[in-house]
């Protein structure tokens, strides 16, 4: 099994518990999970995607949004949008692509389509 790193990604109130896989430099994929209970049901699939990317030399970041998983707070869509924006900013030094699953796509503000 390939190693992973657990970190707090973001800034200030949006320090998101995040699993990082793959190289620490170079391209990275921010994986935005689906919302509510769908996140729990897709966690393994999303982790498998991160492992597959790492096997191809591509980094990935899979955060827990506020009020979900290991992140403190209450579930709140506006907070989730701000948290995803903070994650994008935290990863902006890298060539970044976004994979958002189902309702998670509503949180990206169209960022995933830039530069494609």
C-alpha cells in the first residue's frame, strides 16, 4: 500500500482535514466529495482514485468538508463553498485540476473547468 499524508489544508477557519497522496510537487487533483450521506458511501471509491493517481505520479487531495468526516463544525453549504475555495487557494502553487462528484460540483464555482 502506498503511503499517504494527513494534513490540515486551507487557512484560518477552513483548515480541512485532508488526505494527500502522491508526490508533494507537480500536478495535483483536488477531489471534492459528494454531499451529505453520499460522501460516506463514496469514500472508498474516492480514496481508490487518489491511490490510482499516485501510482501514475499525480498528487491528490481529498478533504473532509466542515461538519463531515473528521472536520469540526456543522454541515453548511455556504461553509463548504468557502472551504473548497480555501483548498483551491492552498493548492494553487501546483498545476491543479478538480474532480467533483455529484453535489460536490456545486461547491467548485466552475473552477474545475478552467484551463481545460
